[in-house]
């Protein structure tokens, strides 16, 4: 990026805000898409006469495409330039979205979702790279706060938007809504993003790609299959997860040999990056896993519609919007180790209320708790990301962004799997109802299953007392699962305790491993 963009350390000028606008548009598309599509899964089942396991591949295929392409984004950004690659990612994502709307079978929809994921996987790491280079180390906190808004609001706004689009129009608009945003984003990017220089001399780590991309995809596929099977001993879980883990371990051992590995793990010699990345990883496991269960509680226990469940989650987004800009400014002035623990304490305080949920817990209490959690989240995720990236030199930012995004992807998948498996195992303990079976699967229906079905309009021949007992069991299962989430939130305090608490000037080399040409960047402030 240009020197002029990063020149003024105390103010976000018009040039930087224009760049931020492009990145936020891309982030909104990619993050909203995941949550919007999740709402449409039941509609896909009806439209394509498919099982839940089949339509779940619209999510799994997208996730595997992300995992495959994210490791390539760091090298590709340096090789082809971030502007050119970002516009290609936007084009692929928009094209994939339009194709998804034309699908007339579940197989076609999954294939087009994979194409969409190839573009979506590059949008976030490239966006972080572009913004970090544009802001410079002294303003990255405020600029990352801008990027954080769609990251926190996506899981909240997605269900609301998805529910409204399906009810007001059709499932096709879940994908077609990306077309105007994508076109605007491409035009905007052409004029707003400065042209950056590519580095064609850097060789591509083909061996590393053969290990890391399929390794991540296989590992995440195994983890993603855990909620469906309910056990780690299922071949569908342990086999791909083990093979994927072995490939990733093989890459880790190999990555220190080439001068330009696909993923530069030598960056972790930077203590600031290591501690911030570990903190972010644990936080994402706790936040992403439990975050999926909040709307599920409103849907399954309280019988709310998808649209209402999304609206009930809105206080969390409002809380985050209030604190995120403040946290961004503080991250540029105060070491994050002094502010993030207080924000995490707010998350823990808000989360605790959900460990006490029942069938009729006050919405005022739950929405107030979500608001407090939002206040904490606004002061947690983006300051930690800021801490991770601010001490990297300009040439290392693309690789550092890739590392952070891979950790986010793995952490999110692990968190979702842990919470889903615990909740499923809890619900499986419900008593079966004698003589009542599912006509499609032939399995006996439990009291919990009947209660959930009853909340969504199914009129089963069951006594009201049985439905009430099942509903209380479902609420108790959610409360138990939330206790696990609460424990994970508390575990996040451990790595956060090691975040930097002092300001000190330290030279950051162009290559922190010391094996490059030996050029040294100007000293920056480590927070």
C-alpha cells in the first residue's frame, strides 16, 4: 500500500476508510452467507426431497472449500497482489452465489457452494491483509474494529435476513442477494483499492500445498461429521480426522525446510503473535460453539420462529456495536493485555445466565445477558487480532493473516462440534414414548423429540404432561451444554493473562526468523 495511507498515526483519513469500505462489503457477503444459508436448510430438504445429512453438505462443502483455499491466500497475495486477488475472490463468490440460485438438485447446489467457498475463503484473510497494510501499526486497532462489525453481526443478522427472504420471496434470494452486493463491491474495489506490487520471484510451495490443504479439509470434515454421528469412534469421523491431522503434522515438520513455505510457522517465534493467536483460538472455540446454541434454545425450547429467534439475538449485536469502536481506539493506545480481561469478564457474566435456563426463563434476563455478552465481545475479538498482526512487518502481514484465519476456521469447527455433540448426547438420554415411531426412519420418538416437534406445529398423539416433561428435559439439556460453554469461556482467561501489558518499542525485522535478507523495518509500538 502507499506510504501516504499509513502516514497519519492518529486519524483514519478518507483513503483508509474507502479501503475499509471495500473489505467490509466482502466480509458482510461471506459471513452473512454462512448464517443465512443455515436458516434455509429445512427449506432445501423440502424443495429437493433430501435428508438433513444431504442438505448439510451445502454447509460442509462450503467449509471444506474455505479450508482448502485459505492456506493458499498468503502466497497468492504476495505473488499476484492483493487487489487483483481480492477482486477475483469477489467475482468467484458472486458467480457461485448466482449459480446456487439456479440449482435444481441438491448435488448441483453442493457443487456451486464449493465454488462459492473458493472465493469466500480468500475474502477474509485478504481483507485483513489489505486493512493491516493500509492502516499501519498505529491505527490497526481502529481499522480492525471496523472489520469486526460484520464478523460479530453476521451470526445475528443472518437468521433474521434468511428467515425474512424465505418467507417474503423464496430460497433463491438467499443467494441472489449477493449479486448486487458483489457487483457494487467489484466496482468499488476497482476504484478504491490502491494497486500493490506483486512478488513474482517467490516460489510456490507445491509439496506444502499437497499436505496442508487436503489435510485441513479432511480434518475439518471429520470434526464436522461428529454431530451427525454422535461418536468419535464412527469411521466417518476418526478416519478423515486422523488422516487430516497426520497430513497437517507432516506439514508442520516440513514447513521449516523451504525458504518460502505455504504457511510460515516461523512467524510464531514472534511472541506477540503466538500469545494472541492462542487466545483467539480458545476464544473462537468457546464463542462459535456456544453462539450456535443461543438461537437453537429459542427455537427448540421456546418455540420461536427463525425470524423471532434472530431478533431475540439482536441485543448481542447492539452491545458489540457500542464497545467495538471504543475498543479499537483503546487498542491503539493501551496494551490489549490491560483491556481484554475486563471484556472477557463481561462475556462470562452474561454467559452464566444461560447455564440457568428453563422452559420459561425471562426474556428480559436472557436479552440483557446477551447485551452484556455483546459488550464484552466488542472488546475482545478484534483487539486480540490487532495484537496478533500489529508487530508484523509489511511483507509478513499476508502470511500472518492466513495463520489467524486458519486458526479461526479450525477453532470454529471444533467449538461447533463439541457443543453439538454434548447437546445431542444429552437429548439422546430422553425417555422413548412407547408405540410412537418416526414414519420415515422407523426410530422410536422420545419425549424430548416430541416436545421439540410440538413446538413447531406437529400434533403428535401424546399427553400434554409428556410434552411438558420432554420440554423440561430439553431445557435441562441446553443448560448442561451451556455449562460446558461457560467452562470454555473461563479457560480463555488463561492465554489472555499472557497478552502484552506494557508498551515498548521493538524493531520488527522483515522476516522475524532472521533467515531473510536482513532488512529491518522501522520500530513500531508493541501493545
